[in-house]
């Protein structure tokens, strides 16, 4: 066991030096100029021709580092002289490119993916000092090459669960949908793919993430000071950018595991002009269900698929159009009589334009649809179909103006329309059914926001970023809205009338200013302190009686009774790099004040509820914590350690005693987990062999147990006292994987074998506890474990 624990210390990727020896002269339009020479560079994958977003070029002669944009491009302004440009990208061999700058010009850099090397050379796929020099707080960007070095979940990389290894990010349990970021609910995270929001990013109730890793370029999580261009959620933004295809040649990726398979193809639709990348992924997990001893699961059926298409068209040197399509579908049939299905669909069209050397714009339009269905087919008069869904249509426009390399202004705006169908119950046979059809009123709303952000540096020690976002929201008809008696709680019994609003008529509206600001002070090139503040407005709520996202949850817009959530966050952090950036360390503390968070009355009925305001109560929330992070970037053993101490609390105080929860005292939220520890390690055994390990520990989440039981009118009933006063047992789990890289050696393919074991020592981590009532005895507690045994997986990935 001790030998295994040694592997748990840390992870990141080590890159190898690759150099070219010739000097190049960059000669352009104006050979005579001595200063202000403009060199444009673009970095692509040598094999696929894909742009490498987030690559860096460093210039040792000027001690400058630049990061490539979403087109893989840089623009350098140099004096007439000789330079040695160093291009780096995580997972790729470094390119040294000597030039003599005598005039404006362009260069194209082709980089090739590295083999694992063992030399102790520090190579970074981004600016190695970015965590020290930038004003960003709580922002983490991971490329897919980095994520692929984590132990795979059921045979492949899982984006959502990979994010949960970062400090301040948790999940309520194994195979859980959604994330809880710094004490916020799962609905407080905006997850967007290619700029379009995704409302349920999971397959099989959280066992898989519904994003094909082969279609993802990089993932960025914002959890502290969120840029002003993002709004609409209270806790975090998870921005997933798609991967474009090659404009030079065709290629493909294939992966098969014992649980799922996927294939993607990419290449030029028009040589050097238009590229396409398409991928599809599906499951064949029924064989696994059939091996389980539980008869209900053994006779159940499950399937899912997701598909993507990305078309990229550089219509000119400074303009690019990108269309992205995404869909996912799940179908789960219980052995008894119920089938649950859900689907995500999105389209987005993005235009990026570089108007001149200082001004650029980005415009994006999208459509997103999410719907779920529950179909009961027990036979007879009780069969029914229950449907719900969300439609989200919007557009965004940003302008960025660079006054200098260290002084940038971003302005923009966005607008969206949302329609929610909360639920419709349709009996299968209306004539014979004992169930009456029912439809909850649809909801309509619009959101709009304008924003600006200014980032600049005052010398080498001080960096400043500040911005302001103005959000406005309207809740619209058609809708019939109840009125309730004054000075009484909002209940069915206090309703006194109704008002009907016409199509498009404004029912209510909200607006607010959301300032964002961060300040960085550098003590040296390797140490800095940052302070930040962030205010967010959220106009949509997830109404759920479960701790994790479920396909049956209902999204609810803010209305006359349910006000928008307002989140104020204060952050302070210290950042230090050691031994030439071999180690990165940070300590961040935060406090969040949350207004108008939704809580539920005791015994709330949430299904097919036309008047949810009678089942909900407004609550106040607060969250605070400290996050410790140590990452090692060099050597055979790499990785990171993160530890978070945090609390997430709620309080409900209203004028009416029957609505007050826990006597008006603060109580733990459903996802309050004070202690969370994650250890991740990669060990490079040889050039082509990598061993990875992940160990996680966390405090058990809060639950409410019955305090007693009593008989009433011949029925045995449970008595509950205070909410969330108990906890399930603590969580801990070890995962291991071994990856073997097989090079084609002149053949048309490269292959990877990956062997992994989840839950190595078979910990029965409880996802929930439930009670069985037996006559004459106290209720007996039983635990439900998702992964109660070691779960092996094997996968083979082929690239050609």
C-alpha cells in the first residue's frame, strides 16, 4: 500500500525539447523599417493541421511571452534584430525558431505531439508564470492532453469529473451529475459547449459526461472573479471549446472500451479553406447490468449516444466562421415498468474577425434544447407519458481593443429568450385511463446584458482588472398568475384570485449591476498576492428534491414570487512558484453571500405543480472556505495535491412560523462537505508507459434522518426534527490506470492501450441512506452504494 501511495503525490505533463537549427529571415513589405516590425505567427498540429489554441511563444531576448488566440495565432511587434522564438504547447515537442526580423511578415509553425521523455527539462504548454503574473483568480484552463493523463472513468476521459479534482469543486457522490463550486448548487454553474448552454451534461444519471473528449479542444473553469462577458449563473462558468478539423489532410480517432465506443473523423471539405470534424459516441453497457445481482438492475436496459459536427471556414486571413452542432440522448428502462429518456441539442454559429492590429470582434448565435420524458408502461389504465423541456435561443457580441500588450478593453452584450415547459402528463389511453391529463403552464422570459472590462498593468508589480455588467430580465405571458391574501403565507388556502397576462405581456422584471474587480501585486517574478470581488445575478432555478441533478428536475424562471439569486463573492489569494516553476503553489480564501436561494417546505410536492410558489420558501445562503493547491510540473512523478476546507450554509426566516426551517438557525446545505482532499499522480515508467493514480477523500454530505416513528389513523409515520443535522459516512476512493503508447513506426496508425481500476480497494461509499420500517422495531438504515466493488475497464484508442 505504501508503494501505491507514493504514486499519489502529483500530475501535469512534461514536454521535451525539439529544435530546428536554421535561422530564418522574415522579410515583408517594409524592409527598411527599424522599429515596430509586425510578425504574425500561427501554430498548428503538423499531422492534423488543427490550430493549437493556448500555445505560447517566448522571446528570450525581450523576456516576453505571448499566448495564441482561438485561431492559434500571435502577433509580435519587434525591433530589427535577431531573435530565437520558442513555441510550446502541452503534449507537443517544443520548437525553437530563430529569425532575423527585417520587415513585417508571417510564419507558420507546425508542432508534433511528443513521446514521453525522461530528461529533466522544464517545458510548459502555456505561460509558466501566468498564475503569478495574471489578475485571474480561480480560473483554470486544461487542454485535453492534460485531462487524458488522469485515470479514465469507465474507459475514457470524463470532463465533469476531472473538474471535480480541482480545489473548491465537489460532487455530492459517485456518478453524480453536475458540480458544486464553492458552496453553490448545481444549477449555479453555466456549462456551455461552443458558446451554447447545456442543461443536463450527463449520461446514465451521471456515470458518463455527455461530451466526447475527441471533440473538445480545451476546458476553462471560472470560479472566483468571473469575466464580465459571462453572466446568468451564481457560482461558476465551465466554458468548453470544440476542436476544429484539419484543413490539410484527413484523419480519424477510434476508441473502444468494455463500456462504450467512439469514432471521430476530420479533414478538409475544401483544401486549405474549410475543415470539418465529426464524432459519435455510444454505449453498450447492458452486458454490465446483466452481471449484477440486483434483479431490478439485472433486467434493466440502458443506452446513450452523443454526436458532434464542427465546420470551420477561415473566409479570409482575419475572419473565420465556425458552426458547431451537438446532441446527446439517453434511454434507461427499469426492469419494472418505467422508461426515462432525455436529450440535449444545440447549434451555434461563431464569427471571429480581426478588424485591425488592435481591434477584434467575436459574434455568436445559438439555439439549445433540452427535454426529458418518463414513460410508464405497466399495462392497464395506469400507463402515462410525462414530458418536460427547455428552449434557449440567444446571441452574443464582443469587441476587444488592445491599447498595448498589457492594456486591453473588452465591451459587448448578449440577449436570450427562454421557454420552459415544466411538465405535461399524457395518459396512454385516455378513454380507459384512471389518470387525468394535466399540463403545467409554460414559462417565458428574456435576459439581456451589456458589459465592459478593462485589464492593464502598472509597471511590473501591479496588475488591475475591473469591469461592470448590467443584467436585465423580463418574465412574460401568456400566463395566469395567482394573487394571495396579504399577511398570510403563500399556500393553496391563501389564494384569493387570478390575473391573466397576454402573449408577450410583461408580468414582472428585474435588473442589477454586477461589478467585477481583481488586483494583483507581485512581490517578485515568482510570488504574488491577489484580491477580488464578484457579483452575479441568476434568473433561473433548478427545482429538485434530490441532491444531484436528475433528468426529472424542473427548471423554473424567476417570477413575481421567486426572485433572482444574487451572489456576492470576496476572494484573497497568495501564489508562489518554486524551483524555476517546477512547483506551483497557491492558497485562496473566499466568502460568498447568496440571496434568494430556493429552499423547500416540509413535504413539498414538486411534480406537475402549477403553483410552485406554494411549495418553496426564499432562503439566505453563505459559503466560505480556504483552498490549498500544490502542483508539480517536472520529472517522472508529476501531479497535484488539493485540499479544501469549506462550509455551505442556508437559513430560512420568514414572518410565518410554519415556513421557518430549523428555528431560523443556519443549517448545512445538501452539498456541504467541510473537508475535501484530492491527490493525483502520474509516473512515467518509460518512454511509452504511464501510470496514473487518483485518491479522493471528503466529508459525508448532510442528510435528514427520522428521529422517531408513530402510528396515526392506522398508518406508521416517520417523525423528522431538524433538517440536514446528520451526515452519511465519509467518502474515499483510489483509482489507478496504466497507459501504453504504441507508435505506428511508419504505418498509418498510432494506438494506446489503457487499463484502469476504479475503487481499487472496493470501498462501499454510500450515495444515500434509506430506512426500512419493520413492525415492532426502529427503522433500519440501509446504504445505497453506486460503486461498491472494484470496477475494471480496458480501452484501446487508435489514431490514423
